[in-house]
C-alpha cells in the first residue's frame, strides 16, 4: 500500500536526504534580524506611527496575526512537501508550474529589493535625526 503524501519523506519526491534538517526557532530569529538589518525598525516605526495615527501596537498586533497564519501555512506545506524551495516548491507542486515560476521570480525580487528598501528608509530616518551628515553616508 502506498504511503499517503502528507507524511511522505523527500524520497517520495525523488530526492535522497543528505543534509541534517535542523532549523530551529532561534535560527529563524537570527536570520530575520540579519535580513532586515538592525536599523529597519527605526524607519518602519515612524512610517507606521504616522499612517496609523499613533496606533502602532494595534498595527503590530494585526501584523502578528497575519504572520502567524503565514507561518502556520508554511508549516503545513513543509510537512506536505518536505523538499527545498520554499514558496516556489509549494506553489509549483500544489498549483502548477506557472504559479511556481511567478512565485520564484517574486521571491527573487523580494530578496533583492527589500533589503535595499530597508536601507533607504533607515537612511532617511537617520538623516532626519542627524541632518548635518549627508544622506549618502547612511547608504542612500
């Protein structure tokens, strides 16, 4: 009898397990902090404070709920498809190769543009605090 797909290992997808699968919560937190850079909250707080008219905790709470749903979805998909590729693999295997293609390109653009956006926003915020220092010094 064939093993159900939702509990199958990587062997069911034609791969052989070679690396130790050991990603912990502390690893994810470290990656997240390094990815957004320590200065990103400086600029983000100001934008959120202005747009929400001071209701920053509510905005972060709503964002937390959305992130919990996203994390739960990724956890479910990683159990169904225990292969590398993250959103690309999940979209291409569950929706189709076209969806996987666009998801992969969207991820690539996200990985390239989001750090640049965080650096620019932080440079604008730091320049507002220290206007005597030119913006290009802060990375803009």
